């Protein structure tokens, strides 16, 4: 057996480096954190070849004396803590005293530093962990660290590096994060001598975002600031119209440190559900402040992963805060966005200005012709029509929906001639396309209507309206369904029984942890009741919805409910289609499904003319 021996320092350092310094961006992270800890108000970062050939970090912080500079390169040398208890009150980024010796052990490392009132600066050069020289140098107050030949002593690690472009991207992302967390510090970032960004100290996060991410993003953000039970969430999130193809612009900070955290990431994605189309990601710059005791930071020394002690609570708080901001935004969007619709001459005598209710588009679409609404038939007419698939589970049009139908009638300024006029403004049904779309001639063009999207929109609004009116109807089950739950979920259900009653369920406690579902809302098949209740309980448990904020909760419930609507299995009858249109256009937002995707597509006559390369078909016809 070999003897037990202490590892020589340079070996220990290289091992530590393996953990702390994964790639060039890790060096940048450590050194930028050191500059922030040193009280810098200006930090300049430069790199070449993705950081593999050169990295330079320069700050105007407190600098180091000759002795401190040497000491800082010793393992476990730190000015930031002295005893274990200091860890609790930690306000600095670093404290392990590992970064400098680790970096110096795997690169050619030059440290130049000068304290503000020192006469001269100190320069230390270390190559692969071995001291080359220490000498005085000229230097402005502050610290400059220059790293070249990263991983020269551990060639195996070089092999794990990705392309220069990828490594550069990691560096850029890293510097952006710290720049966002510290708008009060001026940052500049240079790649091969080319400035990637330069942002002087500024007073607001928004200004910093504009400088780093551009005005297009900065001008489309919503302010967040909420507090609950010792948690504070602040920052800026993208309006729903601003979406991205990756999560790279969903950035999180806990107690002002950049972190990676699934809880927050899921909370954001979940909050935008229905506002942003699938496969797209929102933009979010979120800062969560909380007692450090409630966070586990040490998941990995070099990574930024953290864990919350109270996951569900934190997530619930974040989701509620974001949903409220998004809701406010969606509402203001609707109320300030009247869209002018010009009706063709032969339609109605005067042009009318009619607000088109719509959910914000999930992303800017290509120029779309303004959509004209089909003009509603008289309400009585729809009575004669047989029931549509949505109506298949027998239920009369809900009072709220009917009221909406009446309220939403287009207001036309001139008196309206009765029947023919109404008749002539109807869409005429052309036929069934692609197994799921109803097509119409609207007079102004051709419309493709997604039956599924329309049914989802109708059910969604009906649930929300009926919930608000407390008029969701419940149908008694022939056979009550037993429901056994674990104690935690049982307690949640006990607490939220009123909420379930308002949703149209009849659920009765039936001994410890047992319940009976005795009635379900009419839109739900009785076989699906148990699963649906359990899904809702899971959302309540995670904190992603709360029965106290029932208006938000019912939106989530409704979004679950509409998933049950499938594509129609066969062509709808003319009567079914008429009923569907009537109901759709009685909705607040007939033009989109509840996820914000279009429920119908209109190809205007103008567009058709263009595609046929004709100038103006109608005018020409009039001439002949
Ligand atoms: P830690 O940050 O964990 O203390 P480091 O190895 O990163 O460990 O740094 C060691 C010490 O070097 C720090 O505690 C600090 O005193 C000093 N130091 C490092 N970088 C700077 C800097 N940019 N300006 C002034 N002092 C610095
Ligand atoms: Mg450090």
C-alpha cells in the first residue's frame, strides 16, 4: 500500500480547477464576480477565439497590495470570510478562495493590480501554476487579469471545449447576466477587438436591457413587482407579442445573482401558456429576493443551479404574479385597440368603427387582411337549428353567452333594413375541407374556419362566464364515483370544495381521505371526472393555481377542459355550422382559440385578386 500523502498544492489546484473551471466562460464568471466584490464601477471584458487564446478582465475596484496579490493566489486565500459563521452573513459572490489559484494552475495567468493610494502596482505572472515573476508595474487603480493559453497544463480538457463560436456565446451570455444584475456598473465586452456591447452605468434595468438586447425587446416589456410572504419578485417580462425560439432570454436572478432554476423557468412558461404559441418562449428578466436561508445555493460549485426550500410556494407566487401582469396587459390591449373596419359599399350604408376583440397575437404574423366578422343571424333563427357537437351534451346556450351575443351585435350608425340586409350579410357555407375546416364565402373573401378552435373558444368563454355568474350547471351522476386521495391532497380538496362546487362539481367528503363525486359539470364526461379532479388538485398542490384567486384558477381549469375537444370526426351539418358560427361570434374573442391561435383564416378578395394577378376584379366587372 502506498503511504498517505498530502497532495502538492499545484495538483490540488488543478483538481479544483477541474471542478470550477469548466470552460472559458467559467473564468469570466469568477473574475467578473471578483471585480463586483471589489466594488468596481466599471468592468471591461475582452476575449479572443472564444476565450481559448486570451481573456482579459479589467476593473476600477479596490485593487490589491503587493502582499495581498501574492496571497490571493494561494489556495483558500480569501479576504471575504474568516470563520465559518461568516458564511451566514455573506454578501459577496465569492468566498472559497479557489478561483484565482485554480485558474492560474491551468493557464498562463497575469495579475496586475494597484490599490488607489499605492505608489505603484504589482504584476504577478504564473504559468501553469508555476510562478514566473513578481514585480512592480505601472497600472491605473484597480485590477487587470489576463489569461492566455487556457488549459495548457491539462490538454485533455481542451478537447472538451466546443467550437469557438459556442464558447464565445457562453462568455457573452455570462457577461450579459452580470451586466443585467448590476446596471450601476458600467460594462463593456469586446470579442477580438470588436465591441459586442458597451453600457455605461445606468439607473434602470430597462435602459440596460435596451443596451444589451436592443430597443425592440426593451420597448415591449411589462413591469413586475410583487411581494408575498417574504418573497419579492421584480423585473420585466415580455409582452405576449414578444416571443423567442429559445429560452435564452428567460433570465433569472435570486438575491441578485444569476441562477438557473427549473422552478422559475417552468413558472414562466406556464404563465404564458395560451399567450404564446407552442415551441416559442417568452422573454423574462426576473429578480426574486428572499431570505437566503430559503435557498440551497450549493447544488454545484461552478454552476448556477439553485433549489428553493419551498418549491411549490415559490412557483405559485411567481405564476400568480405573472398571470396578473399578463391579464392586465391583455385587458388594456383589448380596451385600447379599436380597429377600423371598412365594410364594402353594398353591405351597410355607412362605414362603422367596430372594435375587434382579439387576444394578442402569439407572434407577429405576416400581413393579414383585417378580419371582418360574419354578420350574425337574428338570434331566433338559431333556435330552429339542430344541436352542434358542442351542444351534444344537452345544455341550452348559457345566459351569459346569450347576453354576450346580444351585446356584441354590431352597432351600425344608420338604421338597418331588416331581413334581406341580414340575410345578405351572412356567410355562405361552401363546404368541408381537409377533414376539419368549414369554408365560407363572406362576400369580402373566403374564410377557413377551424371547427375545433371555434368549439374550444366557445366552451372556454362559456365556462368563464358561467363561473362568473355562478351558473355552471351540474349533472348528477347515476353512480357516485369514489375518490381516494393522499392526506395532503385531501386537505387541499376539503379547503377548496366551494371552488369545485362553483365549477359544477358535487363532491362530498366520505370518511378520512375519501370523497365521492356525485355530480359533474355538463361539459365533462362522467368517466373523466376523477382524472380531471385529480389534475386540478395537482395544480392546486403545486401552487400553480389557487382557489382563492378563483378567476385565474378557472382560466386554468377551462384550458384543461378544452383539451378534451378533438377535431370533428365527420363533416358538420349545415345547421350545426350555423349554430357554431352564432355561438362563436357571441364570444368576446371569436378570432382566436384560447391559446391565442387563429380560429379562422380569411383570404380577402384583394388577396385573391393579387394571387390571380388581377388588378381589381370588381372594378373591372363594373366597367364591362
Ligand atoms: P474568493 O473570491 O472566493 O475570495 P478568489 O480566488 O476569487 O476567491 O479571490 C481571492 C481573493 O483575491 C479575494 O478574496 C480578493 O481579496 C482578491 N481579489 C480577487 N480579485 C480581485 C479584484 N478584481 N480586485 C480586488 N481584489 C481581488
Ligand atoms: Mg472569487
